[in-house]
C-alpha cells in the first residue's frame, strides 16, 4: 500500500507524541516505566504508520483514544501539567483523524 499524506501526518504526530512524553516524564521518579508505557508505543508505531501500514494505523487509532482520555484527565486534575495534557489531546485527535482519513473519504467522498 502506498503511503499518503494522511499516513505521513500520522507518523509525524506519533513521533511528536513520543517526544512530548519524553519531555513530560523526564524528571519523573518513575521515568523509565513512564517512558515504556507512554513514549515507546507511539515511537514503535511511527515508522510503520508513516509507510502506510494498516495495522499500525489501526493500533495508533486505538491507542490514541487512551492518550486522549489521559490528556483530558490530566488537564482536568493537574493544572501544572495542563500544557502537556492539551498537547497530548491535540496530537491524539490528529492521529485519530489521520488514520481514519482514508476510511472517511471512502465512506463520504464523492461518488463517480
């Protein structure tokens, strides 16, 4: 399957999310565990999603729902981390949109 712009957007957003988590948890006392749980999954999915892998896109979309929920929870409960949380929310929505784009176009696109 050829990679499209939406695949590229998903790959970049996944890399950005992994970078966000690295910056967010770098001073955490459980940094290694936090990075394994939060930063490693988007990092592992970024390249396959960039290349147009369907499984990577599916799992990125599923995990983005968790990242979105985590971001909302943190934004609501920890004002000191709100910037990180809002960036997580925006990136997770971008990931869901990017990995869903082909399906949305197929479903709602113009019919010949």
